C-alpha cells in the first residue's frame, strides 16, 4: 500500500497532512498534529524572502520546542510560487473599480491611501529578482532539512527542486487538474496535493486561470490522475472536502499516499481562525461557500456572507471589470479590513460537517479510530 511507504518515509502514524492554511494555521497547530502522528505544516506565504530567511529558522525553533525531539524535522514548510512577471501597479481604472465595488460591499466610503504595495511575494520572484536572497532561502531549508517543502500556485525552477531533493527534502506541489499533475510528474516532484474544487482557501491552479478551470471535485481529480497518469514514483495526496476517517480510508485504499486536511482544524484552539466559522456551525447557520477572486485577486473558497454577496453583485454591475492583481488587491483588502473587520472566512464546502469542540489531538485520535486500512 502506497500509504505505508509514505508513513514510513515521513515517520508518521497516520496518512494525514495538516493543510498549511496561511493566516489560519499556527506553529502550535503544526506541532500538535506532528506530535499525534500526522504531518504538521507551517505556512510562510506572508513572508517576503527578498529581505532574508530568518523567519524560517525562527518558526522551526518554535516548532522544535513543542514537539518530541525525534520529530523536529517532521514538518512541511509551505510557500506560494505564483507567476509574477506580468505584475503591474494598479491602474487608475482598476483602483476606481475596486473602490466602487468595495464601497458598495462595505457600505462605507473607502479612504485608503494610494501607496501601492503588494503582499505574499512569490518564491518565483525571489528566485528571479534577488538570487542572493534565494540562495540564502535554499541554504536555510537545507540546513533545517524539514521532511517536506511544498509549493502552492506553482513551483520554483527545476534546478531548485532538484537541489532540495538532493539534500534529502521531499518536494510537494499543489495541482488542480490532470494537466498540472502531469507537468509535476514530468518535473519529478515527490508528491502532488490534488486540490479539489470543494477545498477551502486559495485555489492552487497555475497552468490555467479561473475562466478555464475545470472545477474538478477532489474524487474526480484523484481518480483521473490515478488512472490516466504514471504515478508509481509520485505520492498522490487528495485534498478538499475530506472530513472523516471513512473518506481517508477510501482514498488510501484507492492508492492515495495520504490526504491533506485543513477545514477540520479551523475551529481548534490551536488555530488562529476567527470564531465566526465555529459559531456558524454551532448555531446551525448553514451559510454556503463560494469561490471568488474578488477579495485577494486569486480564486478562494469562502463563506458567502452578505458582504461577499454584495461584493459579487457590485462586480457584476461593472462594465469594465479590471481590478488590481493579486498581492496588490489583497493588501488593499487587508488594510480595509482593519476598519470594517474581517469579512473573508475561508473554508471548504463541507465545513458544516466538522466537530467544533475538539482540539487537534482529539481530531487525530478520532480519525485514527475511524480509519479502516
């Protein structure tokens, strides 16, 4: 069974990876998952590695203090790797459109300054524009040697992938289509996280944009990859809509090396997520989710609260639909949210099915009992 090899190689007890969930997951969550047999993940999307890589070692040192000594490398470091070459400062038209839809959605006049900076800098940009800083980045990873380094929205160069692998680090990358999975297999990555359309958070597509996305659910994407591609040298890891041991068991029996789970950990005390999602489940408010790029500039699955509905409706009313790009758009939203409050609650479509009164250890214990491998 492929999962046995995966568990053995990564020194796990269960075939479960905690999704990185930038902005929600914490080192405390990652360490709790690792301590209880899964693979904890630490997200570095918010870090700008053009300025140095000290944050990686800082987070790892924090992680080491919270896990068994033998598990200090048992962690996944996750980075965003989106294209950046065509990034441009927001145009006057893009800013006008953004202000118009956000004024309607927030019901307050947007008075943000026009200091245009972007956040969540791509590793591709670090690699291309600041090679010395990227060399430091790679050196830091090699020195720490986490079991897994993963990338979302794409991947760095083949040379960088090979360098990490030659130094004993497994490289995982997200795929949302069969074409992306084939591309990654051809690159020789160690693992592919197959992100289905029902998954919460940002969609990791990198070969096609939202307009051409097939929107494949996790089961369809996984089955197509397993049946149509040569996966014998690659760990295939479904992600999206998985909330219990029964689903994990079905995927593993069908050839999955493991599964990646994120939404299930959102209500835990180890998470830094706002309480809104937990309270919505507990009060039985079955708020649907929606995939939209209108908040960050990239498609992401979030709860369709009234603010998001107003945002979508306002956007549909625009004749010119140009908006600032990811990074710039997300930074503007973050600034606005400091005054209107957070209105962006990322979660998978199956979020109403999760327990809200369990901590990370209790979730892992429960999943272990439900597994039938």
